[in-house]
């Protein structure tokens, strides 16, 4: 059993204090705005913010220090490795309160996010609640990518991408936790550079805890700025999802096999079409038609509709190649 939320942690007895933790690396462009959305919450309880600062190559450290000087609610902890799970564990160890709100240095939360999350934790008895990864772009490329990341054809039927009704879930985006539940399972597994959220939520569920999705919990996410960085991101997603599958074979599903299967079929289609007969090109031509018509369907402007087939292909094929090529020594 996890310990209850300690309402006496704050002078506002009906609003338990919360600790917001952020792993931060190379976030000079977004960090100020991310912290501003945390400090401007409508929540009436006390809020502390702990940034786990990695060895950034931009002005992130300087900006983080300035933020700490300007507001005593914000503090820093050094994260020498720069890795996300390590930074999260360091910040959680420093946290003073039972409720842990996990945010990223490039994310922005709705003004009522913490209030709704705390209410949901108390009402449902869950150990982790979360909502929607609301991808929103600034540039035209990011806007098209955001459209793909919030669509079934882009990411499949993931509630935290595409939305849905509130209720139990396998995983949620970022999350608002009970610290005691997280410590009971040993915190974030620092072997997982990516997919550490999914893996941690799986262990919470195995320990008997409930993960709860609430569509009112909206986190604004900024997509990668170009197709090369997007492809690299999804390649890493695929590699680390394969690592999760090796650790927990029972979690493998058709959804996670879709992209590597599509990539394999497309490669064989092209190879056999070139060597044997043009009829073998039909599978890859069918895939091209799928992403083309899919882009036309979900795009809201012709700029988006032109970009989307390339974006969808980069997401699918990079994820698939990452999954197929993931080395067994990845977690060693």
C-alpha cells in the first residue's frame, strides 16, 4: 500500500504541497516559458520547482541560475550525466513533498494543470495521473509534424497523443505521481535513456498501482524543428521500445510491431520489384498511397498536406528501423 497524500504539508490544508521536477538539457529556447507556466498555476497549495541541470551546450545553465535568483521557489540540482532518468531521480530525491509533478524543460502546462491533477489523484486513488501530449508547432514544419503526432495514422491509438475518455491506462504523458509509490519500486530505471516513463508505469501497475488518464491534463509539446531531427527522435523511440520488449516480452503488441513490419515489407517490395517483377512494387506503392492520402486527410493547409507524407514516412520508418536494429547491449 502507498502512503496517503499528506495534506498537512502546507498551510493550505485542502491543497497539499507539490514538488515539480524537470530534467533540463539544452533548453535555452524554452526553459523560461516552461518555468513561467509552472509558477503561474491557479493551484492554491505550495509549489516548489527543482530543475535537474545537465551539461548543456547553450545558455541553459545561465538561464536556470537567473530563474533561481528571481524566485525562491525554484532550485537546481546538478545532473552530470545529462540523462533524463538520472535527472528525475536526483530531483525527486531533493523533493520535499509527496506529490511529484514531472514536466520537461521544453513543455508548457495549462494554468489549471496541477489543480486538476491533484484532484484526480485524490479522487481516483491512482499513483500516477496524466493527460495529453498536445503537440503544437511554431514553424510550418513543426505545425505539420504536430498534426501527424496527434493523429491515428501518425502514432496509432495512444490516448495521450490522440485523446479519449478518462480512465485507467497503461501509460500517460509525463505524469503526476505519489512519491512514496515511485520510491517503493525503486524510482526511474536509469538504464533506459528513452521509454523510461512507459517502463516505470509498467512497474507501478505490476505493484498494484493504478495509472489514470484524464484528457483535461494538457501539456503543450514543441516538435523537432526539421525532418532530420524528427527521424533521429523516432529512431531512438524505436530502439528503446525494443529494449522494453526485451525486458518485458509480455508487453509486445501488434501496435509496436506495425512500423518494423511496414519497413520490412517496403524493403522487400523494392528489392523484389527491382530484381524480379514490377508487381512486387505494389506493397510499397500502397504504403506511399496510404501516407499521401493520410496527409491529405489530416492536413489543414496545402503546406501541411505537402509535408505530411514525408513526415509520416520519417516517423514510421525511423521508428521501425530503430526497433529492428536495436542492439542487445543498448542497456549494458
